[in-house]
């Protein structure tokens, strides 16, 4: 093993230990906030039952807790909701301006008729820690009694889950991670300014599209609702020896074993020095601090790049080293019940077609195609 490889391994070990400790604290804090809300809402269910039922219909099985508090104005409950939202946003590294983050959701659509017929619901929340280590799901009935539910078997009894709105959180998380990566970069060099000025010119744009994609397992237990999948594209910056990371939201990819045909842009090749990049597919879970995640991913990738001598002349080493050291750490649980690694694609090349390519973990099937997007034709010249 070469010196730079030994250095990277040691750095990864230290990083993993640090992240495990921090993630455990964040996980417990978020879970405790939800637990307190679940108990409070369960024991006061008769007071706001009508408002909740009006907020949930056949096509809308969730309602914002902030909206619920408006429909049933209780100062003590509103204050608790505000404190919980603020604490969870802070733990996740999201801006306080993110509105209506917390919601209450019916876990199983099939239980809706029983609930509407008067069956008393349970109030549940996602436990702290790695979901693979969960022994049960805690839930409260309307008398405040604790029930222990199966982790994998969806209950037939109506269960109302106190959770964050996945779509709202994902949008805020992507904004936070992109902003963090942007501020983490060095002062823009003259060479990069030149690259950007060329990109702004009326030149054709080279991209790779997702034509078709499906997952065998979305890594999501029933308590967490639909999956929220995103992708991290990694390569080498077009103008200097630094990593280039991009994040792509895949909002449609929320059910396993279903084929989607989004024709969505996955990779913008002008951002990368060489015509190859790797893609990590992640599922957003509950306990991630997104600012910290983005910062530490960028720092880790930067240290891997710095450990490679003459990266300018060694694309055969730079791209695999960056991807292998960055991505292979994910299955070792940098984060406790944080964003799960769904799968990864190594060495996606510019200009290539990929039909039903299987990810490295065997969980993802994807078809990709290249596309050249021509500049806009000015009006009157068509």
C-alpha cells in the first residue's frame, strides 16, 4: 500500500469515529422531540380529532402540524410545535425559514376506513439509531399507554406518524448542501473564471440523461413513509485539482420495484475535467445534519485528492481514488440511521449509452443516454 493510500485509510477511520458520535446525539435529539409530540397529540386526541379528520382525506393522508395548530388554537401545543420544529431544523442544519417541516401522517392507507369508522388510532414516531438495530416501534394510544409495534409489518390498526415532510426537507437539504459546497471551495482561480466564461457563451451543453430507473429496495421502513432519493455525482473539477461534487434530486423515485422514465439530466459534463464520473444514490433518512454532511464530504474528498501526486496527469488514479475512498465509507455507517446508501455507479462516461445497467450493489437498474443541448436560438432567427 502506497503512502497516500495509508494516509487516506487512517483519515477515514478517524472521520468515521467522529461521525458516529455526532450522529448518535443528533438521532436521539430528533427522536425525543417527536416522541414528546406523539404523546402530547395522542393524549389530547379528542380535542383536535375533528380538525385532523378535516385535514386528511382519501387523497391527502398527511397534514402539517403547523396547520393543525392553526385549526385548533392551543397556545401550549403551538409553543411546543414551534420549539420542536426549531430544534429539529437546527439538528438537521436547515435554515429556520423552512416552513411546515413537521407533519402527522397516516401510516397505512388501508387503515383509513377503520379510522373513519371510529377506531382509535395510535401515535408513533421513528426511533433513534440505525434502523437495522430497531427492535420495535413505539406508539401511544389516546390514553397515553405505550404500545410496541413490529418494525417491518405495517399495522392494520390506524397509526398516525409524527414525522418531517420528506419533500420539504429534501428541497431544503439540497439547498443547504449546495450552498455549503459552494462556500467550501477556494477563491475562484483565473483558470476557473475562464472555464465559466466559456460555459456562459452560446455553446452546446453536453449532458447525460436518466432514461429509465428502478430500485429493488428503497431502504425505507414503513414508519418513514415514501422514500426520498437523491444522487451525489463526484469527479474532478474542470479547472483545478479539487473534487467536484453535485447533488441531484430524484423526487419521483419514491417506490421500490417500480420503473420510472424521467428523462432527467444527471450529469453536466462541463463541470468535470475528464469525461468520467461516479454517482452515489442515497435515500434521505431522518437524522442527517445536512450542512455537516456536505462539509465533511467535501473535506474528505479534498483530502483524498491532495494525497494523490500530480492528479492533473493521473485521471486513472484520481477518479477511482476519489470515488472508492468517498463512496466505500458509506456502507460502514458514517451516520446512524442517516441517509442510507442505495447503490452506486462507477465510471459513467461522457457520450455513452447504458441500457439496464446494474449498480455496484445490485439494487439499482438504470438506463442512461447522452444528449447535446444546443443554445437557444434568438427570436427572429428560427
